[in-house]
């Protein structure tokens, strides 16, 4: 079965994704070189304390698993509490806070 999905009407007219547009604009810029700060392309190593913390976390078996798909409740509550003043009302962490693993997942 060959199923093809059409994009939503709100994005059907877009010729390409935002990353391609930004990359083309950067390449065409008269100011070179352009430093890409959007996708984790570092030109240096992190500080040693960050490397040590990452290695320590990887040694803990409880850290070697996927996080809950809906996000950690404590994180969702903290985000709701932090952003509630911005919206002028209390946000519900269960229905108004979404945790994703990145921009691509979040834009769906």
C-alpha cells in the first residue's frame, strides 16, 4: 500500500523548510564566515566540568533509558509555574505544556 500524505493547507504553499532558507541566506551573506549557532555545531570542546558531569550521568544505569513520552511531571510543573506569569494566568502542566525532543517533533 503506497500512502502519500499531503501537507496541511497552512504550510502547503511553503517552498522549503526554515533551516534551508536560513542556510541559503547565510551562504549569500556578504559577511563571512557565518557562525551556525542553531544546531549544535561547536568549534570547541565544552568545559571539563560539563564533560565530567556527562560521564558521571552515563555511568548511572537509571539515566540510560528513554524519558517518559509525555515529559517528566516535575519538569512540566516547573515550566507551567515559570510561564504562568507571562500569560497572566495559571497554566495547566498536563494540558498546556508539551515536552519534545527537538524542534522537528514539536512542529508536528
